[in-house]
């Protein structure tokens, strides 16, 4: 696949801070930068429009990050090739600024042909007429998603464990258990220990029924580890394994340093030490790491620190980390071995009956409001569309739109969030501090149709768990139209016929919901595949495809 190079001058204002940390200080995130592939050309970025949409130029995305706590603006660039230095200059967020990055052209990282998706109507609807280079860029992103979809298993594929052995490394405890033991100190404002009980599902939520827990958004690493340990295809002899799971809690590792004044070397040390440990294991080399998988419970950018900044680690920029699969709640769209999997929700069923009971309750729920929006305003981020959406929502009556103000702490209560979504037809899901939102999955498992404003929120992330046809489960409204006051979202949603809403909700509840939740580690699901089972089956299918 040829790499398209854009010489178009673009500057995009993008706020990429951590949505999950509404109670954190987010100023460090403004300093997040990461390295990009080299392409021979000098790209001069100047101010074109102020947008929180991720816009791509050819194979390279350029994003300017502003902080709620700082006035500085920084630009980052991402592409398909790792480990190539790029000089990126900090910009002043109050005036048009320019930086220059020099890149050397390289070939695609994929060794297999990529099927081009011929249906570009979706991308065309998101870019302005004449922006052919942006359409090409969106195609490039979708090319990688097509590769991911080609790895998807066509059946449950779990009737037998023949040739499907999973080996779980018994890592030294400093790489996982010791990090959990620091739960009281990881976050200076919240004690996380209670959230890591019950195999990291957290404390039960009696009001929501069986299978509901106070699950923390950063629990994915622990939840996935518990599930792998109980997988029927787990083997204890590495020679019998096809897939190797590395239970490194990299998200907890980097989270503990976010708000401490430590050097980058300290932040990188445990990840580097892990790689050195793996290099002492003979199976690490047998397929150059392609048969190894990591689960990281934070977004990809947290592990792709640019060399001159302080936020995050450079774990995923290490040469040794390019071949393994990295499962993340938010993937880097230009890294084919970054694969997005669902954020953990509060629902962890133990049986098929638990899922069926929740489906029945959800489909019968009385949806008293057309639209709901659980969010907090960002008055110091005028490019963010949240304030506009809040104004549109609060200007309507309660039957048309209900706003839940997260600044009042109500969004920290699962009962409030799930209750709101259960009573709503549509749930607004604009980008937060990064494109993805846990709230998208909370809304889906509540039968509330998500309204998406940025394709990187869902469509370009979860190719194994969400269908390519996004119209089956969501409504897309271009956030540029919202920002420019070309559309009233509530009025637009009122125009969608009742029958269409019912069809979408039925598809969400009966087709998608089971595959979006992580079952209890002791779960015995036979009729359904949950998010974990789908992921494991597809990982095996990927290895089968690579061996052909």
C-alpha cells in the first residue's frame, strides 16, 4: 500500500486529555507528544480551523493539544512507523503558529495486502467537498481496520482447545501484583483499593441487580488477567502454547507516576525491565513476539511519550514492542498491532441467563426522554462542542433532552448514569479529553443509541466488537456542523422515525450487548460470547492468518 503524503497546510486544535480523570489535574497531558514515522517532505502546519476533530493528512495526523490548566499548545504527529525521531515545537495557543517536521518515506509496516474499502461515502460525509487528501487519509485508517476485521473469527471457534493453548507468564510480582498493592497511593485523590476487589470488578451494586459492580475504568488489565487464568485452553507448559499472554499492568504502572515529580527514566524503568525479562524467555523469540499479547488499561498515547516531554511512558515506542499485539481501550489508529477493545462497564454476567434477564429489562425500559447528555462543560476549551450541546439540551424540555451535570459528581454513581441511559432514546457522546469514551459502552449496554460526533470515538477503534456499518447502532453528526451552529442535535434526532429507533435498539440489545461486556471470571457462558471471548478467539484467528 502506497503511503500518501499531504502537502496541504493544516492545523488542528485538539484537546487530548484523560476523560477518565475528571477528578484529576489534567495539565500534564498538554505536554503529551509522541514520535511518528519519517516521510520525505516538510509539512508546514498553519491555522486552518479550530476543531476537536482528529483530522489526518495523508498517512500522518497532526494534532495540537491544549490543556484546561495551561495556556500552552503542543502539536503531536502520528503515523504508521514507530521509533523515528521528529522535531516538534511547542506552539502558542493564542495565535497562528508553525512548526516543521522532517520525515523520511518508509514502506507500509504490513507484509500482507490490505483490502481497500470501496465505500467511501462515510468519509466523504465527514470532510468538505474537494478535500481529496483527507478522504484518502480516512481510507488509510480504514485499511488497517480491514486488516483487523480479516483477523476476526467467523464462528465461536471454542469447541476445542486443539492448537489453541494459552500460556500465561508467571511474571515477577513487581510487574502486576505489587502495582495493585499500591492502590491506596496510585491516585492522590481517590483510594482505588475498593475498586480492585472481587477480581477487580469492585463492590456489588445491589440496586442494578445481579452482575453489576462498581468497576473502575482502569480495571481492564486485572479483569482480563483473571479471565485468562480461568480460560479452558490455558496451558502450563509453554511448549504447548500458541498464544502467550504477558500480564503486565502497564496502565497502573504509568498511572502511579502521573502526579509525581519523577524523571522519565523512572517512568520507563519497569517497562524496559519487563522487556529485558522477556528476552530471557526462549518463546519470546520464536515468532519475533508476534504470538505475544499485552493488555493495557489506558489509552495508547499514555505509552507513546515523545522524548522531550514528561507525560506518560515510551513503553509502546520500544523496538521490542512493535510485533506483539497490544489490546487497549483506545488504540493508535496508525499502528496495526494496536487493537481497540471495549472499556470495562459495570455489568459482569455470570451466566447466559444474566444476559437474557438484562436484555429483557432493557428492551422493556420506559424511555421517557428522547435525548440525554451526561457531561461537564469545558468553558476554558471553546473548541470543544460540549457547551454547545449542553445549551441545546437545556433549551429543550425534559421530554426532549435531559442533562446530567458531571461537575456535581453525579456521573461518579453508576446508578445515576445507567438509570439516565435506560430512560433515554439517544445518548450524546462527544469526544472528551481523548476521542473515546467509556460512556459509549455504558449507553450501549443500557439500550441507549449513542450519538457520535467523531469517527475516532468508536468507528475507528473497535473493529472486533462493533460492526463496520455504524448506522446499525449509532447516529453520526459531524461535530464541525455542531461547532459552526449548523445543526441543532436535539431537533435532528427528533426527525428519526420511531421504527428506525426501535430497530437500532433491538440490534444493540440482542446483537451487540453480550459482546460488549466482560463476564465474571467464574462465568459460564454458552449461548453468548462476551468481549473477552471475542478477543481471544480473534487473537487465535490472527495467528492462523499470519501463518498462512
